[in-house]
C-alpha cells in the first residue's frame, strides 16, 4: 500500500489544526480536494495545499513528512488506518483516538493521547506534560488503547487515566498517574516525585525508586500472575518495560488520601 | 443384525444417537503441572452425567507451559450442560469452589465462542471490593486477592451451541478383565482426541442406562438388555459368550470431535483384538428418533 504523503514545505506561520487529516475522512478524496482542506487556527484561511506538497496514495496510510511542533491535533479522533509523522508534532496528538495506529518519530507537545479510547500511539522522541491526560473540565483522561513513548515524558502522565496502558521508556516527570481512575502505567526509567498522586484505582509500575507520597502503604514483595501477563503483553512493544515487569516488585497501596484502591509496584 | 468382524471383534451395525448440548472450555494453570491437574480434577469431579450432576465435565488435555496464557503448566477443561443457564450456574459454582480455592491457580477462557459465559465476572465479588479489573491486549481479567497472593481469572469464556453429548461405545467381552482392558485402551486413545471428553470415572461407565423405569419417579434405570446377569431373564441384547459390558460416553465440542473420538476408541479396541480385549462392540441409541446426531460404527472403523 502506497501511503498518502504530505510533505511540509516550510515552518508554518501559525499553529495548525490537522484534525481533518484522518484516513477515514480522506478516503475517496482527490489530490485537489485534499489540497483545499482548511487547517488554519486563525481567521486567515490556510489550506493543506498552501503548506504541504501532496503526493497521492492510499489514504488508509497518511505520512506527514518534516513534521514540526506547530502541527496540533494530528490524529484527533482517528478511527482506523495509520498516520506516521516524520518529525515533531504539536499538542494533543492522537486526542480522542478510537482506533488505528499513530506513529511520531520526533517529539510531541502536551496532551498527546488525551482522552484516547482505542488504537495505538508510538512516540519515538519525548512528549510534553499530561500524556493521556484530561483537558481542564474533563472528568476522565485516556480511557482505552495503548501508548508507548521511547523518550522522556513530562509531568502528570495519565492524569485521570480511566483505562488503557501507557508505557514510557525514558524518564518521567512529577505526579505520574495523578488522579488516576484506573488503567496501567509502566515507567521504565526514574520518575519524578509523587507518582500516583491522589490516584483512586489503577496500576503504576516504576522501574526505579521514586519519592512516594506517605499515603502509599507498603504491601510487601509480590510475584503476581497478572504482572507476568502484563509483561508478556508489553514485550510486544517494549523490551525495557517488559524487563521491569519481570523483576521482583514491591506493592504499595494507595493513594490512601482518596479511595486507596490503586497500587504502585516498585522494582527492588 | 448383520455383523462386521475386525481382528476377531464383532462390530454391530448400529449407531450412537447423540444430542446437541451447550459447552464451554477453560484453561486452568498453576505453578506446577500437578497442581493444575489437581484443580482441574477437582472441578470436573462429580460431573459424570447431566442426569444427576448438572453438567458433564472432563479434562480435554494437558497444556505445555509454552502454550498457556501465563506460561505456566495448564490443563484444558471442557464442560457440557443441557442449557446455557445451567452451564453458567455449574461453571461459576465449580470454578468458585474448586479452582479459586486451589493453591496458585489461575483460570482463562479455553474457547472463543460467538456468545460468552461469565467467569471472573461472576467470581469477582469474592474480592469484597478489593478485586481489580485489568484490560490489556484485547483481554479482560479480574484479580482477586486471596491468601497466597492473587487469583487471576479471565472475565468471560466462550460458549458453543454446536456441542454434542452422548456419543458412546458399548464394549462387550468374555470376562470382566478383558472387557476392562479393551475399555481402558479405548479411553486412552480417546484422551488424545482434541475437543472431546469421557466424563465417567476413568472414562468408563459400568452402569449404562436406559430411559425410564418401572418406577414412575425414576428417569433412568439399568439397561437390562445389556446386563449379563439377566441374559436369560429378559429380552437380552447379549450373545452367549459375553460376560461383561462397559460403556464409554463421549461429549465433544463439535460432532466431528465426537466422531473422531469414537473412531479412535474403536480403533484401539480392534487393535487389542478379541483374545485380549472385547469380543463385540455396540452402541446405544433410541431408534434414531430422539437425537439429531447419528454416529454409525461401520463408518468409524479404521
């Protein structure tokens, strides 16, 4: 399958809204029709044709070449197919995605995978704050699917995470899994202070020691079948994260400041 | 009745009449093969016949640790019942009392069905609020805290409506010893057939039954036509040289599994021959009017 290629000609003069560029929305459209799609975020109209060289292909796969940090909402609401961004992406990449696969070879801004419901996202570089988190006013963040970040991630990974799995191979910022409702986060490298801050339920696995809130209670070393299954699932995407899950892990229950049915597993 | 003879064993020109059933399968794992076997044996105990046990259940096969969902030694168990409701009831009761309680066990779906039965979804309440739901890789699991750690159980398992119960072989011999030898050989061969079980003790039933009785409250009673002690007293189906009869009942997830199992059993009996094993093999039916599946012995011969 030859993908549809959108090559960025130059750094755009403003932030762009790339949410109309989804495989299921572009299916059956001609090169002219695609070139006329508006992607501006100000009153001045900007079309795909103004900024990208369009090379037609099967729209089930979209390749964005020479991505940059001004390309927001890439894969917003994506339901199927594949989007590959060669380079960086702006904020909210893969927000509200329900299916398909989004790959970003560079870095992304904040709120990647925010409110995601299904599908897979791979970020090969670093990502900003609130990966898979909720936007202000939303009761829950990510609620399904799988996200892997090869580089570092910012603060509050999986804020209000409801379901789904987030794996970060690099370092993670403070308050990872803050206000988690449920779901799973695996952090292979050191995480910032207070992971699981006010988490209600859910699982956070830390490959390296972190400053835990005193509201997490030590439940001792555990060797659980559930973690073995999780390790086997994660191994499809990430060898380092899978390795962490196969280590001897100590279980901490919390956050006792709230419901207290969550857990942090700390490699020891 | 015309008789076929193979290796000295007379094969009746008759058929097994079998019925449609609802069935499900589970994979039970544990830290060792012995404990996986123990959990499976316990949950399939007292499951010989739907007449008195609610379901028929048995071990389909042992599964190598490379093949199980959690890479621990496991056993695949099949359960058969006459209705979806009864199957659900038996499944929850048996897994709850026999697998949940067994040290180090975990329980997974053993069948992809168009419909599903509650597994962990029925047992999770044992966690008293501490149960944890986990979804990943397209699967849904429940983690229930127990005294040796956690009982991990998949939320649902598949249900099939294509299952068949009541495939059978009537093995007749000149003595109890040779008849049992033939029956044991047949059970051993059937154990290797996938998707089929022999629910009776060691796979063998010595109390083959007929429908009805002279007593109005008794639904099934001894099959007097095949009882060697009544040979002269009733309209017997037995020949002069038959002194002992054993029955093998087979349930399978598909009609093909039952046919394969009967063929494997028959082949083992024929291979053993009439001198060391059975002199005659028959099969039970109700004249072909009750059950939709007919397995003719002559079609199953090797």
